[in-house]
């Protein structure tokens, strides 16, 4: 519990979509603070918000990406949803006013995704991930 009190004293914010989330661009006018990202599937992340009430009570900020997710080996629940890595890159580039600064991280992710698709085979990828709605 002491760690949680220290974390809360540092005034962290949650980067996660939601009905009452502010746009991430509003965060750039605040002094630096810890950014919390939930690294889990969308279903699991919603469960974590219910399981850990303090997490849901944090100030929440949402992304408004201009491009769809590049993480092609998972179905996204909407067009404005990103993988955790993409969300971190988008947030940092937005807050630092440095578009493209972290493109090498996304290029590495693209390479890993391509390798996973190659390993699973095109037919498996197509039947499991392409043209499927999120459930």
C-alpha cells in the first residue's frame, strides 16, 4: 500500500479511452507527471479498471490518432484504438511536439508483426485477423 500512496502522491494520469477522458493535447499544458498505460487486451484492461478502483479514479486522457493501428495481429475494438506501444509513441510525440521522433520504435514493431504473420502463415493470419470485427 505504501507504493500506491507514493504513486498517487506523484499525481499520475491514465492514458485510456473513456466517456469522461480529456484529449491528450490538454495534458501538454500541465507540468510533467507519470503516465500510466494499461498493457493488456482491451477486455482485460476493462476488467483491470473494475478490479483496481484507484486506477479508474485517476484523471484520464484519450488519444485521437489520425491513422489506424499498425498492430495487425490483434483486432482493435474501434478505429481510434492503438496497441500499447503505439499509444506510448503517439502520446510522447504529441506531448513533446515531435511527430516522427519515435518512428524507429514503430518500425521495429512492424518488423516483429511481419515475422509473426510469416510464422503463422498467411492463411491463418487471414482467417483469424483480417476482415474480422472485434468481439
